[in-house]
C-alpha cells in the first residue's frame, strides 16, 4: 500500500515528461510542490477536524433558545405550585399555633385564677429566649419564646409567615379577665398566607377567607364570633 507521502510525491513527479532527466532544478521544484501539497493537506485536515469538534461541542442559537424557553415554561408551572404549597404549610402551622395559644390560655387561667386569662401573648411565654427560671403571672412560660414574641413589635415578629395577637377583658367591677380573643393573620397576604384565624374562650377555632387581604390579627370577640368567620 502506497503511503500518503509517496502518493503526494508521485503526484508531484507526474507533471515531469517521461524520459526527461531530473536535474537539481527539477528536483527542487518537485520538492517544493511536494511540500506545498503536504501543507495544503495538513491545512484541510486541520480545518475538517476543527469543524468536527465545533459540531460536537457547540450549541446553535436555536438550540439555546429552545432550552431557555423550556426552562421558562417549567418555572412558570413550578413557581405558583411552590407558592401554594408554602401558603398551605404556613396556614397549617398557624392553626397549630392558635390551638397551642388556646390551650395555654386554659392553663394560665387555672394557674392564676386571680388574673384570669392572659391579656397579652408575651405573658404566656418566657421573658427571654434562654428559657424561664420561674413561671409567674407576668411570664407564664407555657408556650415557647418564638410564639410568645410572634406579634407586631415582638422579638420574633412572626412565626411561619403569620403574626399573632391576644387580648382579654374583665367584667365591670372585677379585675379578673373572663374573656379573651386570640387572632392570627399572614405577614404578607397571598405570599406567606391568605386566611385569618381567631378564637375566643369557647376554644372553637374560626377562620376568615380574608378576600380583603388584611394582615392584622383579629382583636374583637364580637367580630370573631360574627358572620365574617366560619368554624374551622
């Protein structure tokens, strides 16, 4: 089998008339032609390899645009679902926290009958985040510090996207709080939550669809048991 180099050299000598004496000038010319042919072949082969590599490693503009479009479509589908899942989780957490507050109010009233129900959310928890040395009517240490401070202006300010509030009232002529209302509302409506929740001393949890987008926890017993809220 003739090598590529021999083939190139034979091709160069093919232009020489048979029987012509190969002089040094002719030989030099042939060598030049052979060298040029080899360089040309090397250039062509290099260009072909480069084109092949570009075809294997690169992406066309159309391919990139299609990829970006697919990513945007997936994001458009996934993000609203993630937001709804987050809202549902926060609302479930708010319901659990409201039940915790109601139970704490019953416990507090039993422990401090001369006070009655706690008049503030912070009263049900410890005074600091490090714990409670000795429970008192000022700090009952019944709920955790994060929940006890999950009101507007509190140390934590909210819990799982919701803020809470507690209010209590006594009857005329008595210092004992005989009624209370607890409420919760999303910190960011339609972002951290949608529904509002409330409860009074009957310990029945109620909810408001909150189509108005309120972020203020309910503080009125009359409103909580009114037509705005439905039993959960």
